[in-house]
């Protein structure tokens, strides 16, 4: 039979990798829970409109990267490409706006994008994300950004840079879009064809282009950051000041473009020098119109998501620490007594394993050593030979004395 492989752009999480992931999850929950963030998990798939309305019809994600399918009854469903629109859908559906605001939520889930796979870019990947809904105070912007900076630091991500910008309000942005589109039309002959085709649909994405001709045009383009109204400019200045007060360094980058259309005001991205082309470890921003676009009451919101694979790559996480094993139970012949001792050991809270491969007594002791067991118990008739694997000391005791003997020594 030919071998079947996992689909391109997907990966298995093997036991030896699970520990490093669990560590990031622990770092995140230990920081986020005391800060008032409660865990939320939404379904793996949603009605496709959650994303067309939420993320935006004109984005690459919606246009090219969604795994959509018919539910069998003519309704279109989509494997979630991101978490913010689903969380806002859930916020509306569960009437969370009636809770004391802001409502603070976090998630650690897998997401799906039909992207071209490369190092750090997958078709199924994991994101840790947070969303704070109900407040437009700049302190919330700063809070979320500081939390991500802390998680990255505690996870050991090196060479971190934070870029920050503001997209202002929808009106400012609409007027700016027109201004930018007019500028791009004026310089159409110097733009890459792909950019030229999208001038009307999404002129802002021209800032993302890697084409040298386009980049030269963009160097002279008008900047949205220079067009902010007084309120948005003051909000942005406040966020910058708060980050400064918290000791988080950032660079203002007026060309920062995010691949999702729901953003308003603050946007940001963390990159790491330890990563290659896909250097973004996490990013996010404010989305003050999203809840309303999904049928809820006007509700400001802000959040971010960070890729778990990218955090681990940037932290240089390779092997995991060995699991603790208190006791390895060996035997020859009938294993019923050994099994009963194993069950008793586990019931007593010890981490224990037993011999299952009919190894020789010597082989069993070797296996105990490989697993890093603290004690090796060899059952022989009514007695147990208990070996302290640290000291090599051995004693022969009765079955009933085994658990206490191990517990006392630990
Ligand atoms: P995003 O920038 O599309 O934002 O994704 C956030 C992070 O997810 C990226 O910085 C990257 O680390 C990781 N990521 C994205 N795509 C892939 C991929 N194909 N393979 C591996 N990792 C990937 C969002 O998704 C927004 N929902 C963030 C947000 C939350 N904005 C407000 N609240």
C-alpha cells in the first residue's frame, strides 16, 4: 500500500513538541487570566458571511484564502481563517454587551488559510489571540499591546520589533482612499500590474508591494497618518505615550498595512529578527465598527493574534523537557500483580508506567532508565525489589509497602 501523508501546508504536533506549546499556553493564561481575560473558543467553521462581512470582501483572505464548502443544504460555511470576526459574532449572539464592559476574551485555536506554504506559513496554524470589547480608551490599546510584548518576552522570542500606526476613522479612511487611488492612477504606468488592477478595490495594499517600481511610487504617496482628524490623532498620541510609560519601545510606521479590513485607529505588528521572510509573530489593532457590521450594537474593540508556530520558531524552541516518571513497574511471567501495583500507584498520585514488552529484567531496568524513572520496582512473587535509580540502592519489600516507600522517598 502506498503511504498517505498529511496535506501540504499542514503538520502533526508530536508529543515531543506538545510540551513547548503547552508552555506558551501556560505563559499566556497565567498572564491573561489575572488581567481579566476569559477563555473563549468558537466553532472551527462559521457561516461564510461572518468573514465576508467581518474581514472584508476585498481582502486577500476572503478573495483567495478561505476554505469554504456547502453544508449540504445550500448554505456556505468556511473554516475560520481568523478569530476576531467569530469572537465578535459570539459577543453579539450571547448578548455580552450586557456584561460589565470591557469584556475581555482570549483564545488559542487553529485557523485555516489557503496560502502558499513556506517556512512559518501554513494552511492550518495556531493562534493565541485576545479581544477587548466595549471601550475605546487608549489605555485598552496600550494594555493589549503590552500584554503581547510580555508574552513574547516570557516565551523567549528574540529580536522583537513593534511597529505602530493609526488608520483613523472610516470617513478619514474613505477620503484618504480616494486621494491615494487618484495618486496611484496618476502614476499607473510605474506600478506593478497586480497593484494597478487593485487600485479601485484596495489601493492601500499598494504599500505591501515588493515590486521596486511600485515601492518608488509609494515613497512619494500621501500618508493616512498625516490625514487623521484631531480626535484620532489625539487617541494615537495617547497610545504612544502610554506605551512609552510602560517601557515598550515602538516605531511609528505610517506604511503599516494589515490584511484585514475591519481595522480603525490603532494597528500594530510585532516582528522578530529570528524569523525569515514570514517575520510577523503577532499583530492586531482596533476594530470599532466590526461588532455593528455583524449585527450588534455599536461597540469599539481591539485585539491581536500571534502565531504559535512563529513564537516557537522565534524562541528557538526545539526539544522539550523530559516528563517526570516516579515509578516503573517490571515483572516476569504473569503481569497481574504488577498491573495492580501500577493502578495503586496512579491512584496515589504517582506518575507510573509498567513493563508491556516482555523485556528481560535487565532490559526492564534499562527501559526505566531511558524513561528517567526515579524508582524501578521488579515484582517477584510476594516481594518487590525496589531500586532507587538515583543512588542505585536496592531493597526488597512487600507489595503493600511499595507505594508508601516510593512516596516517602520522593
Ligand atoms: P493576522 O495578522 O492575519 O491577524 O494573523 C496574526 C498572526 O497569525 C500573524 O502575525 C502570524 O504570526 C500568524 N499567522 C497568520 N497567518 C499564518 C499562516 N498562514 N501560518 C502561520 N502563522 C500565521 C489576525 O488574524 C487578526 N484576527 C488579529 C487580530 C485580533 N486583530 C484584532 N484582533
